[in-house]
């Protein structure tokens, strides 16, 4: 059996690899392949496909969030592993090799996973409304071991206007420690740095290249540790990020048509999903559109099809063709055109936007909001106000960090639709050339990893 270290370098593409000498050397020593993603090409869906070998129609993760019909709520970024249906990679490994050990370092849906070591972002939510950076670990004692070595988990460097290389460096340190101290058979390590830079800036520009070089340098200690542990290293990417300059307000279109409803509290408008005839859950370049009455389907499809920035609208047949026909999916699924992406905005007057719209709040927003990666450029005092709010927080007082603009025009990169060019698509690299191939489908990653571990179909016959 071979030890594996699987690095999920989100946003890595052939275009960026040319700026990453350590990862390029790993590819040259082994092999590199185009990685064919699934629709939607977003984190939770693609990771779930890697781990199960199934399409979203089977594993059920139709996006980073969806409308939970039994709760009447849109929920994003849930963390429990039971949301993934189907056999996971480590479950298949343990059928062949009982006792197979696994470390999950910041891959999604970590909580509740039947693995040996877990590290995942988990803020402390105090009763007075404060939110402090922290992480969840299993076993519990691992928390203090990691924070003694690397400090508290840098949550505000993991997401938001301050997001940067510090979070990936912390994750590298945690993965190195687990590999050196516990030597898991499989290490799953999520590195998010490119995701921030490529959504903030031109994914084809100089800042993207600089971010790739920065991450490559940060990865070097973990690559060295893997070599000392005689581990096979697999580097994969969930998607490529491409330039965008056209935000598409799909929910505002549905509202103007009288299909989406809101309710108002304290002068703020909130999406009313259970009363709406149709609304969209926007997720980068994909939007699940939930239509309560089948009699409205043709009208909603027509509205979306005529909307600038929408490439196609998938009905039942289209969802089945793309392997996304799961009960959690919307009745319709909109796919953006190149250079376009979907906002979650549903209010028609910014003065009526809910207060969470102007803060970093990934759980209360009924859709994905990449504007959270930018300080509000319309407020010249935004950083002063943020510093004042931080001071109130340190004094134990309530605070609101209003730093997010309601102008989506600064978002420069997005993903979710299938790539149109291999240079902008995800890749898979491997330090072992014995399984070399030109292309790997996301649904084939699970079996490839089992084979590299020595637990593939041929190996099962020998156990």
C-alpha cells in the first residue's frame, strides 16, 4: 500500500502552472492531465464527485448551497459529511484494507466524516454576537497542538477582504504536522489561495501569476515532507477561473415579473422563498431556480432565456444530460455565458437591502457573494470604520463590520460553467508516472486514487 498526499489547489490551470516551478517539477517527474469537471464546477459539488466517483445526480451536492425544501430555507456552506450521498473514497479503501487512516485538512463536508483526523474552519460564535477565528478538530486535542505551533486558525485570512496566503500557509503547516506526527495513509489538503486572487483580479493577469508563484513557494515545505514520508503526491484542481465583467441579476428579473416575494422587517427586505412562485439560488455561474407551480415553468424559462448573460436554461432533460437531476436541484438550472456570473441580489433599492448584505456573512446570504472579497470601494473611510469596529470587538462590545459593497462590478473572475478551453480548465498532477494519461474525468479521480494507493480493482484481488 502506498501513502497518498492529495493537494486540492483550487483554481490551478495549465496557464498558471507555468508560474509554479515546484508543481511543474512534480508534473515532470510524474505526469499531468487535463481534469474534466462536473456541472456545476463549484467547490462542494466537485469535491463530492472526487470523493464518491459520482455525479451530483447521485451524491446530491448540487452546489455550494441549495434550497432545503423541508426547511423552507436557502442554506450555503453546510459542513456535515452526511450531506454527501454515496460511498466515500476512504470507505472504499477500508473495504480492501481495514484500518486505512485518513486526515482531512480543510476539504469541505469534513464534520461528521468517518476519518481519523479532521481540521476544518469553525468560528466561535459568542452569545453577544461576536465571531472569533477558530477551527474544529478531531480528535479534540489536535486543536491545541496546531494552535500552539501555528497560532489560531486565520479565519479572516481564509475568506473576506483580507483573504490571502496566510490561510494556506497555516493549512500547509497543519498538514505537515499530521504527516510527520501521525503518518496517515491518505492526507486530503485544501489550499484556497488562488481562489481569492483569481476572483479579485484578472485571472489571466500579472496578479494571478504572482499569486500562483506565492502559493508554489508556500507549498514547498509540504512537498518536501511528503517526499521524506515516501508519499505519492496528487495535485488536483476543482475548476479554472475565467475573466468576467457582467453580473446578472436573475432574482431581480424574477421579482420585477411578480414571481419573487420579499417580506420587510425594520426597513429591510428579506427573500421569502416559501411564498415566492420562483426564485434563484445564485452560485457563481450557475443558478438553481426553484419554481413552486409547474404551470409557471414555461414563463420562468422564457424570462431567463431572454436575460442577457444567460447561456442556457436546463429543464428536466437538460439536468439529466449534465448529471445534476437530483431532488435538491432547482426545477430549472441557469448557466451563465462566458464573462457573466449571477448575483444573489433580490432587492430593487439598495436602501432596503438587509444589513447582512454589507458584511461578510456566508451563511445568511441566500446565494454566493464574491463582493465579500473586496473592501467597499464606494466608502473612502471603509478601512477606518473597519478598524473602529475591530476595536469595539476587542473591548468585548457588539460591532458590525460593514465593509462589503453592493456594487458587484469589481469582481473579475468566476467559475461554475464547464470550461471552453483546456488552458482555463482544471488539472491533475501526480508524482508517480505509472498511471499517466492525458485526461481524467472528475468521476474517475476516486478510482485513480485507490489505484495509486495500491487498493484498486487489481489490488483487491490480491487481498
